[in-house]
C-alpha cells in the first residue's frame, strides 16, 4: 500500500462522534477501494465488503425495506461469515452508483447509528448512468462526500522514499526564496519527469516500481484508457455514446494548438457546442478531465470572473495524457526532445498538480497576444502562474506586471526548469515546487 492523503481524511472522519456515512468519489482506478479496505481493516474489528460492480446480485439486499435490521439480515443471509457488532463493524459499499437504493439507505444507517459505512463511487455524477432516478436516491444531509484523485505529486514523492524533512526543506526554500541545494534540485527534477510519464494511477505506479519497465507502465495506462472508453459506451445515454468518445479522443489535438481554448470544431468538422456540450460534461463528471476557465479580468474572485463558455481542457492525470500520445513519447520527455508539444504537456502537468490539490483552474486570455497560463489565488491575491517547460520569456506576464494600475496584479509566479529566484515582483520556481503553492 502506498501512503495516500485520503487516510488522514478517514482518520478525522472516524474521530468525529457524529460522523455520517462517508462517500468517496473519484475516477475509476484512482485507488479508492484499496485505500478504504486498508483503513477499515486497520481500524475496525469486523469489515463487511460489498462490491456492486463485481456482484450485481448484492443489489437485492436493498430491494425491500431499507431499515438497518432488514439490510443487515439480508447481508448475513447472502454473505457467509459476516458479523455485525455495534461500534465494531464497518460496512464498505464499493461502486455504490451501481445500486442507487444502497445509497438511499445511508439515511437509515446514519439515523440508526450502530454501524459505520464507507462508500466508493466512480461515476456518481454522470448523466444516464442508470435508468433509476439517481437524484431521488441521494440522502441529502445524511452523507459526507469526499473527492479522491489519482496519486498527486507529493504522494508520488512519498512512494519514491522522499522523507517529510526533504519536503519541509523545499517548503522553506520557497518561503525564504533561496535556491534549492543542487543535488536535491537534480533529484527532484528527475522525479518530476518520471511523474510526467508515469502519472498517479496506482496500478501504473505499481507497474513502474515492480518492473522498472515503461512498456509495462504504458500497457497499464492504455488499459485504463480503454476502460474509460468502455464506460462511455456502456453507461452513457445512447445518443451521447459516440460524441463522448469523440470529445475524449480530441484532447491531445486540443492541447496541440497555440490557442488551447477548447474548440468543438477540432472534434469534428462542423461540430457545434449544442451537439457536444453534454458529452464533454459526461467526461468531466466521470473525473477524467478538468476544465480551466478564462476569466474576464485578472481579479478575485476568480470563479466570479470566469467565462463559462470559454475554457481549456486538461487530462486529470498527466500520465494518462502521455499514454494517449504515440509510442516513444515517454522517452522523448525524459530526453527533453518534445519540441513544440512540450509546452502542452507541462501545462497539463501544472493542471494535474493544481487540480489534485482541489483547486479550480483558471487562465486569462485577451485577444491574440495576451495570455496567462493560469491564475490562482495565492496569499490573498490574484496571482498569475506561468508555466515554461524550459527557460523562456513570458511576454504577457511582463506586460501585466508593468501595468498594475490596469491589471491589478502585484506579484506573479513562473515555474519551469529553474531554481528559486526573484526578479522584482516575479518569483521563479522549479516546476516541482508547484505542489507547495497551498497558501490562499
């Protein structure tokens, strides 16, 4: 088991005497099940595990009355050896979106209070997942919902043996604005490039550590992509199936453009927003992609200034993006030979890191010549965050910083293949420090 941040949330949940059933939602294969099982087996005397994806027959346990006594009786009849001891039994409902009535039962488990319940769900928000009315089955006010993502960069560092003292050292370098020791700097650069090609899907990470063979990692990643495509065909509404897949497969081409704004015409010649809007929403709701919205002005609040009709789209996990490109891309990234497309990959890397921190994504573009890769709330201000795969000028950023009276920006960040340094209002950072930009 890899150390995951969800464990801290699970511990806080268990320490709350008024805890509600927990629902952990996230994209398929991001590690929800293994994390929950590991936690439950460590902290409960008895664990009852139901996987609705593998065992459709378990839905029958919830077909009748939803009181806790009836449900636990049905489980004990259908699953040999289970034990229900008040205060000592944890019930895990895996892939709960497969059984809407199981989710509805969470209200009764909360009111009853004898047993703890942890649920996982992969496609909880997508349109047309099942014919049942999902909205009618959501126990509003009786569940605690937590988002889980694939492994983030900090979790990747933990998996590679990086100790907390080293992360604290990097945080101090950021706070004090002093360069990182060259040996540590080089090691972090290497780990960052590996993260770009491996990503954070736990199965891909395991393949990397077990075999040290990138072909094995790529096979896992492409298997995950194939599973996503299978979900699109299996669970989406019939009229959306082909469009969802077309939207998804257009992402590498969308990022290849100089202007990375998502354009429906890139999906298919003549495509219109009205035809594909719900398809793109399906992929986002499944946790596969993230949108980055253009803001009308460079001011807080970013959400309030965002244009909902103008956005870029990034893969939620950088390793999966790389796996969608042609064979040999990982090697080119490690060698620094990506030429023009490198910018797209490292922009998606920053989107990966920020998104897995729970940040919403924003950028600023005005006309053809003014674009800031990202805008974040940092230390109470609107802060541009420019991403450069290698050293390079940031003309738009310089323009913004020269005119604070117009853009209301006093400080900016540039991340790239640098060490820490400052030039007036511009702080340059190594790309691997992006995960430390937590202060809002």
